[in-house]
């Protein structure tokens, strides 16, 4: 048998004599091996010390060795120690016998005997990796001797310089021993060798957490998730650490600081002030109210302060404004509108749902409100999903400090989407084709989230094969254009995906420029009003007579008469339909409305050409019905006209 030791300082860890004293070293080696009835032949060079002796009478008992390992793993230490001592007595040259005995002592807390056994194991085999690691662990954790521990750890890496497992184990054990800095070095080396090893990323995340670097902790924890396909205990721990560190990061950062520079940029590009205000009454985590729509001289972003990660939602709304500004500069911004006829058709298509709800005793108004909330929800989803992909990409790439917020916020939304399309309490009242369409769009977002953060929600959606295939096709379309995205390209995806999902009849995607065109001469007046022509003439005559009798009250006759017609038109419609009309009138009014001009039109009231006075009347009444809390913001001086129109409408 030949044992060869490198002639270097580590040798004196195994044979503790005066360094570079060959005489003492030879004597110590001879003494140790003679103890085992061996007369070793020792050869010393500048590089190695070689020990040669006859070991033919010794052999390894494989059956007994397997039994020793079994007893040790089962924790039957008393029997295992007895067997180990027997095997060592019979064959002292087997390094693993000594190592296992040492590990038993280690587990029992008998550290001195453990050290002696590990030293014996290394004297017989100086490259015994397990013995080297255990010695390092013992000195780092229990002896508080980092220098000695690192000496043993470095021997492992000397023999296996590309062994990322060894590097990880060294770093991990140093970390557990409280040697954070030293452990970090080894863990970083492990990742250099094996960049996709999740254990090292997780360990570095814990290091960052100890150092109070919560953002880095968050990123490394997600790397551990990204590179772990097993979804095992390590995966679960990594997810929890990512979430916990994201929350800690949020607790230590201020909203104003995160948005200050970006707000300044948007204000400059839009030429309009932007305000951010908390509002606990809104239904969504955040929403933007455009200055043009709400007749303000500022854009307003509202947010619910109780929503975790709401800073991401605020930024998301600001990016909606930014993309709209970019598309507008090229004349390619689009708006989504649904006409009353589209909503009425949707209501008819949901007759089964309405019937089930009626049988349950739900009122007509509540049923209609519920159905239209589904209508609005699926329209918002088809319109927003392609745009949201571009927005979330920008947030991820350009706002690094927002990523923890983005992760928490997006994962919460995806989980909500999973519930809404997989749980019977949410889906039983909704037609399967709508549930499927919503799920496909959710799957698109889940693929994007997986790309950004490594966490995979796709299987949680329980998709059918065709649903997943369509979602993958749609996401592939997005990937083709995202890096070279020209302004307004997102709207092509809205159209394509609406067609793919057979949702194209629920809304119209119309260029914003169509709502800002100059008025043109009137050509028709085919709108069907609730009043017949004869009834309308009678009411108008009464109104004219009244105005003659009260001419000193400064009431605008034309506006009052048209307001009465507007009330007649709006009364049969659901409030949500009137609201859509109100918003469309607000968009039409962005460039101002001339009462003396003819030829105005909006998509929500088809086949109707409005005079300027009619627009003002229908505009005002729509807001009075659907958005009364914002009516004063229109700054239209028609309070008396509206009161009079309502009075005459009731008289009928």
C-alpha cells in the first residue's frame, strides 16, 4: 500500500510536530504506523512524502461496511460503534471505517474523539473528502476556529478545484458557524463554477438577509426558484424567503423617492401636472384619471394604501400614460369603447346566467349590474393584457428598485386570476367560453411572470391542452415584437387576440384621432329616441311656452329642450351604458365643442349626427346620470337647464 502526502503545511495538521523538522516528522509517521504493526518505508522529496508498506493481509469487508453505514444512518450508534471498532481492528488501513466512527462521535457531541478519528481517516487517505469536510465543520461550528476550518476545506477544493458541491458545502457550513464573510466567498465561487445551482443561490440569499441587503436577498432567492425545477422543500423555502425579503425591502423604502425622477419626466413630456393621492374608496389597487377625460388641469393617480406592493400598481398606471403619450405622438393611440347595442347583445347572450340568478331571488338591477361587470371585466382584460406585457417589461428593466414591489403585486394578481378561472364558486355562473378566454389571457401573463421572475404559475391554472397552446401562441406573438416595439403596436395584439378568443364583438378599438376630428356637416338624424316624434313636439312646445313665461331667469332654451330628449334616450339604458357614453362625450370634448356647429358624432350612439347644443345637452345629462359626483368638474353652467328638463320629463 502506498500513501502519498503533499509536502506542505497541511501535513502538520495530521502529524503535529515542528514545521520543516524532517526528523520529527519521520519519527511521528513511523510511530503512528508501527502502532498498527507496520514498518513503513518513508521517502521524502521537496514535493511529496511517500509511505509504502505491505497491506496484503488487510482487506475491506464490503458486507460489513454496508451494515455499518446502515446502522449509522438509522441512528443505532451503539451497535455501529461496536462494529466500526471491530472493522478498524481487523483492517486499520480503511479510511472510511475511521471516518464513520468519527462521525458517530460527532453526532453524539464527543468532539475530541471525533477529531482523533477524522485525523486517523486522513492519515490513511489524505484525500478523504468527507473527513476533510467534517473536520472543517467541527472547527467552524464548535471550536470557533475559522482558520483551521478553512485549511481543511481548502484541501477538498485542492483535490477537486471544480467541485461546486464542495464549495457550496464549505460556504454553507461557514455561514452556519456565523462566518458570514468567509462563507459568502465560497458560495460565490460555487456559482461561478455552476451558475444554475439553486442551493448556492439560496445560501447567498440567506447571507444577504443577514447583512440586511433585502433587495439582493430577494434576487438571489428568486434565482434559487428559477434554477430549481423540482419544486421541493428548497423551492418552497426560496419562495418564502423571496416574499419575506420583498416585504422587508418595501418597509424600508419611501414612495416619493421611487417615483420622483419619473414623475418629472412624464410631466415634461405630457405638459400636464401629475398628482398621486391615496383613496380607500377605489375598487382596484390603483387607477389613473386622465386630465382630458375628467376636465382637470392635472392627471390624477389614485391608490389604495392598504394594498401590498401598491407602488408597483401606481407605476403601472403611470406607464399607461407614458405609452399613450408615445403612441399619440405618432397619431397611433387607440381607445376602447363598447356601444349600448354591444352591451345589450351581451346581456341577451347571458340569458342562462340571468335565469339562474332570478331563480335564486336576485333582483333585476343586481343581475344586470353583475352581467355588465363581467362584460367590462373581459373587455378590460383583452384590452389591457397586451399593453400590460410591455409595461411590466419596462418596469422590470428600467425600475430595478421596484422589482420587489412588482413581484408581490403581480404574483397576487396572478393568484387572483387562478381562483377566478378554476374555482366553481367563481365560474359556475359564467359561460365556459368566457372563463376559457380569461384563463388564456391569464396564462399569457403567467408565462411573462415566469420569464421575469422564474416562478411558474402555469400549471396552477389547470389549463386544457388547447388553452395552453393558444396562450403560448399569443405570447410568442408578443415576443416577436417587444424588442422592436413601434409606438401603438400593442393595439395590433389587442385586435389579434380578441379575434383569437372570439371577443371582437364586445368592443371597438378606435384611433383616438377619430374623436378629435373637426365637425362635419350633418347628414342624418336616425337615432331612435324613447319619445315618439309627436310626443317630443308636444314636450318641446310646452318647454318653449314655459321659457317665454320665465325669460328673465336666463335659461338656455336649446339646451333644456335637448336635455329632455337626452333623458328620454338614457332612461331605458343601464347606468353602465350611460357611463360609457359619458366617457365618450368627454373624449369628444377634448378639443372643445362649438354650440353653433353641426355634424358631431360618437360611436356609442350610432347613426346620429349632433349639433353643438345637442352635444352639450347629451354630454351634461350623461354625466348627471352616470357620474354625478364629478358633474361639477365639467364646469358647464347648465344646472337650471337640467332641473327644468327633469321636471318636464317627469310631467310626461
